[in-house]
C-alpha cells in the first residue's frame, strides 16, 4: 500500500461548502453565477413558471375531469373468479381479501356475471348484477348482501 492509495472511509469526507459571491478566488465571485444584468440577475427575479406576462403554460392547458371527494370506490369481481373455492363455502369480503381477489382500498364490492361458475357457493357482497345472480343460483349457490353495505367496508 502506498501513501497515494489511501482513501477516507465512505461518508467521512464532507463536501466543500459552496459560497457564492466571495471574490474571484472562490471560483464564484463577482456575479455569483447569475451572469451580467438582466431580470434573472436582480433580487426580485420572477417566480418559477412566470413567462414575462405571457399566459403561463399551466394556465393555457385545460383542466381535465373532476374527482368527487366523497365518491364510492366499487371493486368489481367476475363470477369465474370464485372457482377457486370449495363446494359449499360461504365466501365473505374478508375471504376475498385474503385470497388476493380484492386490491387497494374500496367501499363496495360488486359481483359481475362474466365467466362460468360450477360450484355451489354462498357469496356475500354488496351488489350483484342480474346475470351474476342467475349464474350463482343456477350452480346451486346463494347471493347475500353483506351487513356492511350501508357503510364502507374499509376506512380510507
């Protein structure tokens, strides 16, 4: 090992403090990195996004859409996703969360009629489409609306 190969421990060396406007020797004296004259060299330089009186870009672009602050988030599940359960199982919202069928936060769960169901299950959910009800009952199962449908299932 040579003296020229020595290095400090990672994170032990501090960066040099960058001091603006402290003379030529500092490498950033005189204009302190602001150039010569002009609006941006002055102390009252405009705020970010100001375009010299021209209508700024963020005001020229249209506002798109509206999200109601107290909207209901409804998670939809298809009938075909319930094939993973055993015959005669009572499928609740909690079981759907445990099996990874429901993601994120939601207020209600709606069962849709896409796909086929061959097992007789009792499914508890907030809402059912007409086709989903027919398919569940045709397979010998039952549709029950859950008790928490007046409120939300999970706190946001």
